[in-house]
């Protein structure tokens, strides 16, 4: 999911002509995924705001590590959601981004949802886009999948069929953890053997002929470019589940080696996980 968000942010930056390091991103939900997104965004030079009321309550917030949702609404140029979907309790997240939320924003941000579809009220999101209340949106998770809103689909900058976490590396790790947990729980005493993940077709990323300002995006998009899937889904929304079931091999950054990168770009790519 972090790879998906990073690639999508770079797509938004190119399309809407802004520099990530000049933007503030508000991350709502700072669990395993949200924490990784925060790390990546800081490596891109972004100012990062973290909102996670359950964590703030458990861990305390004396150092101001977490901010409230009002701060997210008023100071964020980009807001990305990484919470579970809950309908009850003090911190319910169902329709967290509803019409009231979207009309109380200060900076006309981009809204990203790669968590659960109903965290963002899709009708409210569509209305906000049509009324120019928000600058754009990236949607991987939709309400009423696979019968997603076609008008919202057409309006979205990035629109994908719930595949943000579909890297081969992520699937491999999830399978490994599941088998190990089953083995431990039932005391089977088995040592699982795991085969290697297939290598990408083009594991070397040569940036020799790429301009310095485009090298970071070029390298990230070489590993994954959400525009390709956006074009496919917008062309054939009825194939939503087909796209998920026939997902191609997608590897994460450590499967690639970058050569001929400018030093300042090479440093960022190394921090993200690329080999040099």
C-alpha cells in the first residue's frame, strides 16, 4: 500500500504541477500501513501530520506526535485514510469523510482512500469533486464493490480495483505469516519451505537519460504505475473483479537496482528500498 500511495502521489504531482516537498499530508490511521506511508512521505520531503485517536489515547500524546482531525482538515494539502472500517464506538470510521467533513476543509486537498470503501462517503466525495471543494482524489477502495459509482470513477485522478496491497511481496509475506501462525497454534513442528518470488522482467532501472527532476518518479513508476490500471478500469468498470483476479506480477522496490541516478535522487531511492 505504501508503494501504491507513493506512486499515486507522484502521479498527482505531475498532473497537477506541484512538488511533494512543498505539501503537507495528513495521514488518518497510523497503524502498520499508515506508519509506512508516513515514513515514505517524509523521505519525499513532505510535512506529515498523524491522526490516530485510539493510539493517542493508549500511548499518550504529550509530545504532540498525533494531531486531532480538525488539524488534518485545516492544514492538509493531501489527506490519506488508513483506518479499519468500524460502524460503532467512539472512533467509528464509517463515512468518516462525509459531506460535513469534506465541506469543512480549508486548503482544498486531494483525498486518498486505499483502506476501506465506506470510510469515504462516495456520494459526498463525488459532490465535493463536482463542486470543486477538493482538488482531486485517488480511490482504490469503493463503496458497493464491484458495482462502483461510474460518475465518481470518471472524476477520479487515480481509480483502481482494490489492489493497493496486491504486490507479490505483500502476498508472499501474508502467506508466510499465516502458515507460521497455523504451525505455532497447532504445534505441528513443521518447518515451512517458501519458494522465491519471481524476479521482475526488468530489474535494472537505468536513469541515464532521465532528467534529474523526473528520476524519482521514473524509478517508482517503473516498479508500479497506477495510471495503467486507472485507464483499464475506466474503460471497463464491469471487469472490476476480473482485474483483481488476474492481477499481474508486481514487485516492490528491493527487487530493483537503480543505476545512473543523480546523487540526491539516489539517496532518496536508497531510503525507499531500491538497490544501488
